[in-house]
């Protein structure tokens, strides 16, 4: 389908303006959704909801094979692949396969050089959010 909304920073295109606005938070590190228990901020409300399960001790998604429980259904789905060995996400550039799409996306940045996570203080950019977090601890 047509994706008329384009990010001026990375040229990624979106179906709706709200999806573009949500995406732009990856560049600004804006986190408007805050946990009332610990103050941690999130880009998306759904991530706040998942985070709040930590404080509640909730892990509603259980693996039928081994009994391990997870806070998110997507984590359970990814866990299932440890039992099956399935790696359905393949890099079109080098052919390497991954269990999770998020790991494929992070890997693809090694080919593209994309660094979407920028420090609000010094403007340095990183390919992975975890790298930005480590960097920000040094400010």
C-alpha cells in the first residue's frame, strides 16, 4: 500500500501520520508515557503496559513445553523458537538468519550504517538503543 508520510531524518515511510509521529521518537528519544511506580519513560503506551507487569509480578504467557513464563506474548513466541530451532528472519544482504525480527533489524544496521538512536545531550548517534543507554550513563 501507499505510505505517504515520510520521516525527514531517515526517509522511512508510513501509512499514517500517527505512525510517523511515533517513529520520530526513535530519533529524539522522547518518552511521553511514564510509569507511576518508578518514573521510567516509554515511547509507546503498549511498552508502558508491558513494563508495569514487572511491578505487578505478572508473567501471563507460559510455555507449554518447559513452563517458563513471560510478560509479553511476543517473548513467548520468540522463546518457542529456542525449542524448534526456527530462525524465520533472514538478512537479504548476507543470508544470516535470526529467531527475532528485532535482532535482524539491529543486524541490518551493520550493513546500512544506520544509527537511529541519538543522544539528546551531545547528538552522538548509535545503531542500537542499548549502546545509547550505556553512553548516556557517562554524561
